[in-house]
C-alpha cells in the first residue's frame, strides 16, 4: 500500500510503499477513505512532540472494513467505520469506571511478542501515530480502535469525528460540562476550537466568545455559533473578554497548545470559573496560576479526546450532524491527496483552512 512517511521533524513527508499484514485475532483491516489533517499531526511533524522516524502520521480517519480477524464478531467487510486514537483495553480500572479514554492498558491491544509487525517499511517495522496510520491507504487496527457508523454519513465528514470534533464538542459537553445560560470563551478557532464553539452552542451557552488572530476563522466561528468574536492580533483578548462580559466567563477553552494562551484562558475566568486546556502544549512547559485565582476558586483542568466514550459519543455526534445541530460540512475547507500533506500543514499554519481532508481512491 502507499503511505506518507514521516522522515523526521521539519522534513517533507514522502509517499512510498509500505507492507501491511492480514488481520489476526481481534484486528480489522480498514481501507482508508478520508483522513483529516489535524493540528496534532503538525506538532509531531514539527518536532514539538517527539516521534521516532520513520513513522506514519494521520489519526482523524474514516474508512471501510476490508477484512477481519478470526475473533472479531462486531465488524464485517463492508462496514463503514471511524477510527479513534483513544484505544481502550476494556478491562482496566478506567475502562470499567466509564473512562475508556484514560485506559491504563492500551498495550493489551498490540500484537504480542513473537508475532510479526502489523506494518513494515523497507523490511523493518514501522509505527503509526498512536496505533493508527491515517496517512496510509490501509490500516490494521485492533477492533477497539474503531466504531461502526451508518453508511449514509459522508466519510469525509465522519473522519472529523475521529479526533477534532470529538475532542472539541466533548470538551464542552463532557469535560467542562457547560451549563445552559453560561458564558464561554474559546481561544483558537481551528478544527478543535470550532468544534468547541459548537459544543458550547449545543450545551445551551448564552454567550460564546471566539478568540483568534485570523478574521476568516472568526467569521467561521460566528457561522457555527459564536455570539461574539475577539481579534487577538489587534486586542488584548483578556481585556476584550472582560469588556464583553463585565467580570469574565464561566468556562474557557485553550484550543491551540500555547502556554501563554492557556494562562489567558485562566485570566479570562470569573470567580468559580473553569479553564480547560485542550491544545497540546509542549511537554517541557508549565502552565501557571496565581494565588488569587486559586483563592477565588478558579479551576484549571486538562482534556484528552473530549473525555469521550468513543463508542457512545461518536454515533451521538453524527446524529447531531443528521439533525442539523452539528455542522461538519463547513469544517471541510479543502481536500487533497497523500502528496498534499505538507501543503495542508502550511495552510494550517497560515490560518487558511479549518480542515484539509486527505482523500483516497
């Protein structure tokens, strides 16, 4: 199969042939149809987060089951599926307590010692990002990494639910549990931020303030549910939020992955408010809160995959899409092929797109 190869931080992706094994046991072989180019992929491509090359990036993916292992009973060839990086074993403390996104034992879904690797490149094993390999024509995955979806959902839209939509909408509905009538500020209007805008709208927030440096993204935020916008290139976003609300917001969300922005999200809270960091801040950095923020019961929390129970939440979010409550259509800005991934990264950095979706035959 063809795949885009990550050759190291800052280096171009190269499209080359990779060998993939047949499914065993509880594995499913998925033919890739669509994969969104997520900001998390960019973090690895730029070396902000470590990834040993060669590897295959891409994790916001949807496709069609081509073959299943002998122990698989839930899926069959022809099923439409979304893959998710929040793998779960199904038997650890976190899985059994309803938090499979925090699974302690994802290693249980890997192949055992002595078994052949799932993929090889030039005769050696090659890994995919977080056990997925969305920038490849096929993926060999444990069945716990996929969820079946209705066949009438366009797969280029469904792919977004594999990461960005689940993370952003889930951050509002599951992690922060935004209440009806509350006030919300969302810092960063890329794919995850715009999903968080929609999650806050679905939750019934009264005021949703979107913050970004690009007018095109702010316009999209207004289209998707923001009641107010702040151009961070021309204004102090914290002061602008205070001017709009009088005393700050109930909930704020950092959707970029920057220490400074996370601290702005904290500073924009009213007493008792909650800041949720969604973005992948570089692992060597620390986010600070002052003592007064703590004394006024402001809270800071992290978020992984929107605290989602993917097998339950993904179908629910797609039902929101069917009902017209969740707009996925406008979030697909461009489409491309495997050879367009580096251009998709460039366009993301330039603020030209919400999502580029890589399409396969």
